[in-house]
């Protein structure tokens, strides 16, 4: 885990309220400080544009997965009942499209939901056995954190960040290597 | 202030909670030793779970001849119970998905437990059709896969196969939705835990940190899963109703079944959520998070869906009369005044008459009335499924094969046993995970907390706490 190349020295500050956090992120952006990440105990609305995050593209993938599921379901049923083993049920045509609709729909939902969820965990790097890089245990409780990567930063950079935290009323600041 | 909330909005989090209070209140039940009530409930449900295992083993060993189902009434308690449990599951998805799309904030107090209830109810429901197959070791034949029997495929034109797809999709998607919502809360529990518990929750929380990008994707995923679950939940009970509606049995062959089944499912599910929540909030002391406003909102859903169900019952009778078709008319005459008349009147009373009491605000906000009526509604919804299934089959085409059905001890054992299984799973859930969505409750604190809105709100709250804490305390901590 603690390979030298992956360890990052982080200088971070904790805030007591999401409004303080938003102000701090705004001020960091104004000072052109490069934020490594922002951690919050719950999704803070209105934070994404301030941090500069682009809208997630997960839903495009959801559409692709869903379309795959729909095609897979419908084409499999069509192939099975017209090519592989045509079976007569109650005098209905072999290619009984209306009665394929329910399963096609279920396959759409199944593929979209599983595909998106697995993609979500994969791109976020979340998986059973992954050790969380926790800066402070209270970040999942009631603290809002702004973190800077200070690996190899000079003393003056650190002073600048220290000044930033002071001016934005961080309740605590600390350094940690993760 | 960034949050503008109408003064008409209900307070959803009482008691002046801070974010830390919320964490403390909602996580602490998983950290303390179980109470005596929990042990008693757990022993009782384990006993019934044991009964379930015994009666199922008995059924598989002896064959389904030990059930009271016969050649005329070949779907009886088992399918009644299956539909009943599936219906109960629907409220969880309704609360977590449909109310999320409608931006109903009160859902945050109850969604986690309701979603868990969905999953456990679907587990219980699944037992019935699986064991009704008789040779349960061949149950995998229902899945279409290339095989050495031809290959003989499953019948994709059959509503029973649609059900296989619907229920299994529903179960797995509900599980994903529930667990993905749970991950941040498990991380909260992890960060409070020590020793072995910390290891366990580290594993269960997948390494969640609360990064802004992760939250953004998490919200996007939740919203789309909600969007997918909404038509899914409607499709599931629609397909369950197709099991009946696509058959040619008078009394089953009706186009009203899909909406009628869906409304009934939501109705019974909300009743079960109320039964569970009223006990849970009391035992785990969550009255400030699952407030009377939550209970009242759910009771409003009950009165709405109960009335929809009532209209469906009457429409059915009217259409049977109006059709001018004597066999259809007989089917419904038989349903009301036939051998199972008592179950019809039980259903009418429990589902249509009793929920009307909720028009009274006083009864809607009364814990005891709500608890009592939630159980009445669940009994009524069980009757509804029994009425549809057993009375219709008991008087089908040939009078010579008319019959009567009553359950054997094995069927009673299996049904009460699935209740044991349900509560067994639910009680374990209350011990290992926060039953209220911690992060989601925090996210609505400033728009629904009693210090921000309502009669006790402290006005002028804003950034006034800056001055006192403006000096950061520096502490350095190096870890490899």
C-alpha cells in the first residue's frame, strides 16, 4: 500500500459548515490555488460548479448500457424463437413481438442499472478491500475539508496555504501523508 | 442564507440537531449492545424462521401434496403469499425512487429502512413460486440458457417467465440502489469504529472518502437508478397481475388488473412501512427523525391508494354487471356471496372502509390508530389476493370440479415462517447499518431542521459563528 510513488503529502483544513467551505473554495479559486480535493460528509448542493467539476457523464453510459440490454433481450428472444427452436404456443406467430416487450424492458433496466453501478464503483476506485485514504475521521461526520497536495512544495507555498486557511476561517489545519 | 424554504413546510428533523448529533443518534444503535426487546424479538423471529425451514424441508421431502392446494384450486396460499409479499416490497421502491424524483424531502427519514424492507420482502416472496415448482432442484430450468434438452428454451410468451425476469431484475436493482445509498453511511460508521468492527466496515464501505467528485457521481447514479426503478416497480406488479389477467379464467381476465395491483401494492407496502417504522422509531429512539409529519404523509398515501383500490373493486363489479355476460356476472356474484364471502367482506372492510378514517387529521397523527390500521390494511391486502385467487378457482368452468380450499399446517407454517425470515433479516439490519440515511438527513437539515424552519426556528442564523473560531489550530500528523 505504502509504495513511495503513490504516497501524497496533503495539507488540509477543516470547516464547520458547508457555507464556510463554499466560501473557502471560492477564495481558493480566486487565489489560483490548486485544490487536490474537497471532502464532505454529505452531498453539498451548489459545490460542484465552485470546485469546477464538470457534470458527470455517467448517464450517457447508462443509456448505452440500457440500449445494449434492450437489444440483447429482444434479439436473443427473436433468434431463439424464429431460428434456433421455433415453438408454437397457442397458435401465436413464432415472432410474437408484443409478448417480448416485458422481458425486453426488464433487460433494459437490468443492464442499465448494473452497468452504471459497476462503472460508478470502478471509476471512483471504490471496491471491497480498498483502504480509504481518510484525512480525518470527522469528515464523514460533521467536518468539511479542503485538501491541497503539498508533495515537494516549498516552505513559502505552505505559508501561503496556511494564510489561506486562516483567512477563510478553517477551524483546524493539518498535514498528513496518504 | 442560501436556502429559501416556505414557512408552510413541515419540520422533518426535530430537536435542534447539529450534523454531529445526527451522526451520533443514527449510528449509535449499531454500536451499543442490543436491548432486551431486540433479543426477545430476535429469538421469536428466529423461532419462526426455524419453523419456515422445517415446513419447507417437509414440503420438499414429501412433495407439495402436503399443501391444501388441489387440482381445482392449484394456486392457493402460496401464490396469495407471493403476491402479498411482492406488494409489500413496492413501498420501499416508491419511497426511495418515486419520492426522490418528486423531490419529497420527507423520504429521507424512512427510505433506508423501506428499501431494506423491499429487499427482505422480495426474498420472502420468492420462496413461494420456487417451492411451488415441486421439484425445486430443477428450479434453474426457468432461466433460458443453452442446454442439452433440445435446446429447449423457456417460453418467452408466458407471463410466468416475465415474472421471473421482473422479480429477479427488481431484486437485484433494489439491492444495488440500497447498497449504493448505504456506502457513505457505512463509511461514517467505519470512521467511528475501532478494532475488528473498523475492519469490517472498511470492507463494507468500499473505501469511501466523501470526495466531491464521488458525491457528484453518487447523486447522478442515485437519480438515474430512481428513474429506472420507477417504471421498474410499476412493471413488476403489472407483470404479476398479468399472471392472472392474461389467463382466460372469468374474474381474472380483466384489463383493470395492472393499475389495481400496483395501487394495492403501494397501499400494502406503506402499511408495512408504517408498522415497521412505528416500532423502529420507538425502540431505537428515532422519534426526532421519523416524526409525526412523516407518519402523516404516509397515512395520506394510504388513504389515496386505499381509495384507488376501493374504486377498482367497485369498477370490477360494475363492469361485470354492465357486460351483460352471465359467466362474468356469476364470477363476481360468487366472489362476493360465494363460499368465500367472508374473505370478500374482510377485504372490503379492511381495505376500503378502514383507511377512510385517515381523513381525520387527528387519527392520521395518532400513533396508536396508525399502528392498528396499518395492521388492518395488511390483513385486508392479504384477503384481496386470497379473494382473487381462491374464490375464482373454487368455482371455475365445470361444476363437477368445484372445490373448496383450506390450508394445511404446512402452508400455515411456511407463511408464518416467512414472517420470521423477514423480521430475522430486518432485526439484523437494524444492528449492522444505520436505519435512517445519515448523509441524506444531513443534507436536508438546513431546510427541514426545527432550528431553521417552523415555530421554533431561530431567525437570522447565518455566518455569525465565524468570529469566535477564526484562529486555526495547527496540528501536524505524519503517517506512512
